[in-house]
C-alpha cells in the first residue's frame, strides 16, 4: 500500500484563504478514489479559525515538544477523518492563535515550526510515508529538513519528496542570519536555502525535492521565464528535468449547484431554471434593481495585483456605462479595496463591492452571476473560473497559466467555454466582456453557452491519476 503525506498550511473546510485550501481539501480524497490501495494523510496547523464543529470531531493523538533552533516548543497533535482521509492538526497556540492564517511578522518562524514538527512527528505517529508531498512556501522546509537533517535516519531514508508550487509569487524570504537561530540548520546548508543573499524557503524545496510540480502545464512553462518566475527562473531551469505541471480540479460535491444548501434554489444543467431565482435573490439582497434582463458581471478574488485588478480599474467605468450590474467580493490590498468601494458608491444602481472573505456568500454570487471576470496578470491555475463554470456563470479570462489551460474562447473553432483575451490592457478586457455581453443579448445563444459551460468537466478525475503517475515515476 502506498503511503502519502501532504503537508500544507490550509485545507477546506477547516481553514482557507484561497485556492490552496480548495486543493488540499479535495485532492487527497480524489487520489484515494483513483488509487484505492493507498493511505493518504494530510497535516496542517491548528489555527484558532478552525471551527468548533471540526474541533468536536477531533481526537488528541499526542503531546510532545519540537526543537526549533535553540527553542523547545510545545506541540500537540489532533486528528479527524474527512472524506476517508486522515487530517492531522498541529497545535501550538503561540504560533496559530492569531485570528489570521498569514501576514504575521513571525510567519517564517511559525511555518518553520510547522515543518519541523511534520518531520519530527513521523515516528511518533508511526507513519513513514513513501511520499512526502509539501505544498507552497509554508510547507517547503519540511522537504529541506528531511533532505538536510533526516535523510540518513532509519525510516526517513526511503521517503521520496514532492514539492508543489501553487503560487511562485510567495516564496518565504527571510534574513540568512536566522538560519541557525530560527531553523536550527547548520551553516553548511546555506547554499541550499540561500538566494539573493537571503534565505528562500521555496528555493530550498525546489532544490531538495525529488520532484517539483506546479498547478497547470502552462504555468510550468511560464515560470521558467523571468516574466513569471519572481526571480527563480535560473533555479527552475536547473531543475527543469524534475518539473511538471498538473491542472487542478474542483470538488464537484462541495461545489454542486444541484445540492448546495447556500442557494435559495438549486439548479443543474438538466434543470437550469433555479439560476434565475438565485440572481433575483442576490439582487434583492444587495438592493440592486431586480432585473433578469441585465447581465450581472461578478468577481470573487483576493484583491492583489496579479489578479488583473489594474486593468479592471482601467476599464471599470467604461464597463459600467454598459447595461450591466457588477458585483465584487474580495479582500486584499487597501488601495484596491478603496478604489472598488468608491466605484460602488458612485454607481449605486449598478455596482456592489463586498470587502470580506465569505465562503457562503461566494457560492450565492457564483450562482447568481452571468459573467465571471478573471483577467489575471498571472494565474498558476485558478479555481474560481472552474467553480463559476460549475454554477453556470460564463468565464471571461485572460490567457495565462491555468486560465489558458481551462478556458477556450467561444469563437474557437472547436467550440469554447468562455471568452478570452491575451494582451494585458483594459481595452482588451473591455473587448472580451463586450463580446460576452453581445452573446448575452441572444437569449438562445446564451442559454446554450451556459449549459455547455456547466457541463464542462473540471473534476479531479484526470489530474488525480496524473499525480499517481508522478509518484510512480519516483520509484
Ligand atoms: P488564489 O488561490 O490565487 O486565491 P484561485 O482561483 O485558485 O485563486 O482560488 C480562489 C479560491 O478562493 C476560490 O475558491 C474562491 O472562490 C475563493 N475566494 C477568493 N476570495 C474569496 C472571498 N472574498 N470570499 C470567499 N471566497 C473567496
């Protein structure tokens, strides 16, 4: 039986801030379904954000201490089973009782502790995996610790490592001076972690891992170029032989408009009528004019620059001159929050800006929208366009990364599942949305497109098999 351990900083439904949480909450179960003969487990921090419903289902596995540099820190371990997968939660209130997942001054230490605990705990839970699969910079040091400090130890010797880059923009960069003090790593390992005079957790994992993957084939190519690599292209070029790209999927049960309890009316491609009710409900809820004939453009996104918000800003006032409604749900950089809030104030009959992270509301917006706008400057994979499709909201996307791999333009001769554009300008974005609005005018054409988009298969089925093949290549 194959044993796989995922190490990651978030997972739905326990705690999430973006697409990583979706993936860690759904990929393990999909792998288990595709490969019955495997024991796949996940380990993540126990944040205070993890709700009571889940805590009440947890059992305490152990209490121990973990050495991190000169520190000796308390470490509790809890577990529960979700969708047939064991999830472990590392408890330390000093590190994880912060009201937030990331953005703390000591994030480097918080996630170094997490990674050290992951590796330290294996003998205590009697689970030496065949594959340790770490995700993004927060879990990167688990691979580094394993290769640098544990590789010769009994039990650890045969563990193969995979590191997945969900977003190369966030690398975990800290002062090199902290290597011994913070991480407890000997200075001879400096060449592993050092990059541009600093410690770079992601670079360390790229160098150490047996296999590096990212979340779409196009992004795997893009990050080899300086335009997308955030400085790591040379490192990746050196490791190109072990780099691969596998497109993410979505959890079709969690995102299922036919059963979703958050919706006022359920719907499916067999019975699509309920979508109209969802739109009416949202218009009422947001005090927008209740108009079925007015196309509703929606965005659900972190408000950060690589999500393409600068070109949304450039074209927003032109878009709002059209006969549309615009709903944006997101949190992030203050400057964007202020801009979109102000725009909603200026166009009270057309636009609403909801500055929060709200999973339930997001599903109601996915269900109510007609057009889903995702004009990212770069996009490793993107799940929002897949979720939108599942809820019959037609994506308008920029051709980059996973957006390019998942959405084809409606004008494409093989038949598309959205509207796409390439040059990163407000004009191009406006042009693509305008084509969608024109299509919306022909009721019959639009309804056909909506049904086609809903039927598109963005499940994990294919990709879960690709992950299994990737593990097998390591043997
Ligand atoms: P990223 O991981 O870069 O944020 P993805 O498209 O891969 O982008 O995944 C974003 C996920 O986070 C989706 O599930 C999306 O619905 C969700 N999300 C983003 N912003 C919000 C928000 N403000 N409220 C609720 N869910 C959100």
